[in-house]
């Protein structure tokens, strides 16, 4: 890539960051800047943290820091932050990347999703948007009515995708069969995730079963946003984090301690929705660049 092409990308990146900030400023959100380096790591079974020996952990998201703030400060906030995830490398991944995260207090879940779509369209232009549930996505793209080990194996076999007994069949179907079909003609919003994929989102009963108040937004097979109707229950959060820590140890061979301050923050945590957006992926799609490495400064 020529120096002129690199400079053009840097200028576009700077313009996009300014546009992002103005989006939040126009809506009255306060910009915050929580620490990147922390004594305790955020715990997610799928995300390996980067540790600075005898110092602490680089955050994988500003989520914990922002939630601690929200327990004391009753206002809508956003942060544009570098985040770090060990071992993530590929056309859509890099160990260090830029994340935009924001939180809205006392907002309706689907109204919040509309705002996230509005933000994405600020960079990609007006797009057709489809809203489908997690179960509907399995039916539409994998022809699975009822998600069971047998139906998942049958689906993988029909698509000639090999797997071992140790693999997570659900994840394999989702990433290899469903995700490539999401956002082909615009944006696809996936919501009503299974309750065991709630992460730090609330759950609710939809009349048939318990579902997670969580959403993801895809464009051309690429996940751009992951958001929650945020959980504020200390007991449930502690149980989930203990479960995540066990899976993290099984996946990465390391025990992570639960941050006691994130649990204490739940005592004053407000009703709110939050989302994380990969800024570099958004820039990739806006500039029609096929690899995140080509646009990182």
C-alpha cells in the first residue's frame, strides 16, 4: 500500500472518530475514560486476556470500568477505547483494536437497538434492516426447528463440515453456517439469545421459555455490535462470573479472580442498556477494505 493510500485511510479514520464523538455529544452523552490496565481481568470464557506480569491485566472492554462509574454517576456515557485480546488475529481480528461502547439509562431495549442502528448507518449509509430471533436464524439459515445435538450434527453433516466430539456444535453451526448469511442485504439484528448465552445481560420469559435480553448486529457476515439490557443483580452476576471463570480455566488453563468491585457496583447500578461496537470493523466495511490490518495506524 502506498504512502498516499495510507494517509487517505488515516484521514478517513480521524474523520470517523470525530463523527462518532459528535453523534454522542449531540445526544448529551458524557465521554469517559476508564483505565485500560486493571488489577482484575474481565472474565469471558471465549476471550483470553493479556496480562502484564506483577502489574495487572489489559482490559478486553471498558465495560467493568464504566459499570463501576454508572453505579455512582447517574448519566448516559460513552467511551472510545483501545482494547486487548490475546491470540486474536485474522482479517476481522487483531490483538489490539478500537472499541466504542456506550450506555443509556432507563431506555427501552428496542429503542436502544434503533439508536445503535442509527450510529452504524452514520458510517455505512441507510440500510435495510431485518430483526430476527436467535431461534429464527437457526430455522432460516440452518433449517433447524429444534436445537438439539442430533439436529446440529445433521446440519453439519449436510453442509459437509467436519467436527470432533470436543467441539461446541452450537457455536460451529452459528459461525460456519448462520453468520455468513447475516447482513447480506443490509443489517441483521439477532436478539432473544438462549439464556445460557446471556453473559452480562438480563433474561426474561417470552411466554415459552427464558431468553437473554441481548442483541448482535451483522453486516455482510461480520459482527459489528454486541449489546445488552444490562444485568444489575449482584447474586446472579456472581454466579455467572464463577461459571465463566471455570470455563475460562478449561479453555485457557488459567484461573481468574472475580473483581469484587464489579459485584459491589451492582448495589447502585441503574437500569440501562449498553453496547460495544468494533470501530475498526465499521471502518473496514465503510471503506470496503478486506482486512483490519490494512487500516490500523
